[in-house]
C-alpha cells in the first residue's frame, strides 16, 4: 500500500512539473480565437492570396483564425483599430490617414495599436476605358460616368480625392455599387470608366472578365496633375508605369502616372511576440505558395526594406515578432519602424 501511495505521489509530482513546463510564458496569453479582416471581396483577383495569408498563419499559432470581409482597406483597418479584428490586410496610405487623422478619419486620428508583419503587395489603382471611346486623359472624364472601385477601398477613396483636387468631381457622375456591379456596368457600356487595383503591371481578373466583350485601354495622370493632387493630399503616393506595363493587354495613354500603394499585413500590437514571429517566418518561408495564387508577389523580395514602408513619415511600426525574424534573416531593420515596446 505504501508503494502504491509512493507511485501515486511520484505521478502527481511529474504531472505537476509537466504542467509548469508546458504553461505559456508570462505575457503570452491573448485569446484562442482571432479575427482576420481582409481588404477585398471574393470576386477580386487577390482574394485567394489574401485568404491564404490568413490560413497560413493559422497553421503556426495556438489560436484559430476566422476571416471577415468588412468591405475594403479602410474598413479592414478600422476593424483592427477598434478591436473588432486582430489582424488585417491594408495599405500604407490607409494607415497614414488613420493615424494622422486624414481622409475618412479627418480630424479624428486613431490610437496606434497596430503593428506591421510583412509585405502583402505593391499595387496600382488604374483607370480603364473602352477602346475607341475617345477618352485618353483624365479631363476627358468630365461629363462622363465612372466606377471608382468598391466603396470603402483605398482605390475608391484615392480616386475620389484625385478628382476633388483636380476640380473634376462635380462634373463626373460616380457609379456606386459593388465590384461585380461595376464590372456589369462596364460590360453593358452604362459607365465610361472603371477603376480597379492591379498588381505587377498586369490586368486584374475583373479587367479580363470585362475584356471578354470589351477591349480596354488605360488613361493615366500627368506629372502636373499629380503635383496638384499632392497640394491637397500629400500622403497619397503615385508612380510612373514602366514602358512595358500591361503590354499585350491594355494600351496605356498619357504620361503613365498612377496611384500606387504598398500593402502590408498588420496586427494588434498586443499579440504575443512568439506567435507573430512564427507567423512571419511561416508566411515568408511559403512565399512561393502565395505567389502561385498571385503572381505579382514574385516581383519583389519580401525581405527588402523599405519596399513596403511608405516614404511619408508617420508612426508606423513593426511587431516585435516581425523585427526578431527579420533580424535573424540578416535584415537591417530601419530604426524608425522599431516599436516603442522594444526600445
């Protein structure tokens, strides 16, 4: 009987030691269910890659990830900033607007509870018109109708801002609807222009859908127009398309300047460092998996800084788990993106 009691005592002691050894380190508790807000709709060309980012991360953290589609980058970022989501896909311009109290956050800057994890995309918002329409420059849209992108997206917001800055907004009829509504309206020639995000200087899936029945061409901004837009909205970024942009798909008119953005995946700053270290590591180690879903991800190095950090100065920080991983990979992480909690 004594031996039996001794055995029981030893077993209890071993179990207690195992329990202590398996317990999460201090500060690692968060919650078992995370919400990931993606910044697009199912009909968009980058929906598969965005959702795969969430499911890849789900494979390496001790919490399950639920995907939501709140309606665009502004809505996804707002969900993260209000605590409705724990992670999101967004873009640099939206982050700047939210933290600095600009755009949809005019006069109401948000507390910075977000942290960057890894790049998601380098994207351009382009304006397409039907070939032969006679529309070859932005001013030709005056008196016409245009779909600026799905409401709540950065694409939609930045096109509206550009038209306001150029003084065209009151003379262009905006067609408001979902992405699929915009595609249908363009196919039926009920609108004159269709604005949509593209990646890697290739047509989006929705452009290809439209081109089944309509040949499309692109109109672009002039440098003078970009300068005028920057007088009112200095944080919105533009770049000039390369000479072979959209070659074989859509003819490009004008000087080639388009609204562009760097798109990171973000998370709440309170997510455990170990979780986000494993998340970033797993995502980048499986970059080919993501590239297979969206080829433009293969056009840049996810470890290259500051490719996906905006040129505009703002308090944009990486998550400590991300910093740790990048440093392990030999990346010289810029000091201005090291979060306060690591200083």
